[in-house]
């Protein structure tokens, strides 16, 4: 059980470091470039984290613990990312307006892919019998 939690925590740490480095690098190009380009790329990075976790979760036992841990860490990652975006260039989140909803896409991906991972794991168990 500890191994599953460590796996989820490792994925969270890798995603957070990747997003942080990306934001710092993009910020060096200037505030205007930062405020317009990073939303889409961060959304794709968080979505990749969600999909990778769901696929990885198919092979992890117990899958339900992995689901709970990864989902909670994903929500934390989403909140930290939104806070970090504004910390690097104040007022960025306010300027985004409705575009900030793009950050909800990874959460939707989590909600859809993780149960599918559990179903796939259940089908694999049935096939082995």
C-alpha cells in the first residue's frame, strides 16, 4: 500500500517540477508571451499527467487506493499550478477570465479515465481466471 502512495506522490512531484520549470522558462520570454501561451501548454501537461496516471493505474494494486491518492494529488497540482501562474506574473489569472476554465479539462479527464482503468483492471483479472 505504501508503494502505491509513493508512486502517486512521485508522479505528482514530477508533474509539479515539470510545470514549474516550464512556467519559469516561458516567463523569461516576457509577460505577454507568458500570459497567452502557457495556459494551453499547462492544460496539456496536466492532461498528460491524468492519462498517464490512469494507464499506470491499470497495473497497480490496489487500484482504488491509487485512484483516490492520484485524484487528490491532481486537485492539489491544479490548485498549485493556478497559484504559481499568478505568482510569476501578478494578475494573470484575473486577465484570463473564462479562459481559466481550461484548467478544469484535466480534472474532467481524471473523472473519465480512472474508472475506465479500474474496469480494464477488472477485465484483466477475469481474463486470467
